[in-house]
């Protein structure tokens, strides 16, 4: 599993758990974790699609 896929999976898991818990504080923390995991995945994805810097001669 790639790093991006791993973080997206974790994000999905946190969202699923948030839908199941009844405690509002825990739910909010899980949703925040899901957002953070999503941001990590986005950053990794963006870095992997950036063009390589030109070599200096």
C-alpha cells in the first residue's frame, strides 16, 4: 500500500468510526483526525506529481 493510499484509508476509517460513536467530543476528534490524514495524503500526492528540479550544470 502506498503512503497516499495508507493515509486515505486511515481518513476513511476515522470517518466511519465518527459516524458510529455517540460521544460528541470523540466524534469531533475523529473527524479532525480524518481531515489531517486527508491533508497528509494530499501533500504526498502533490509532491509525487511535482516536476523534478532541473539539474545545475
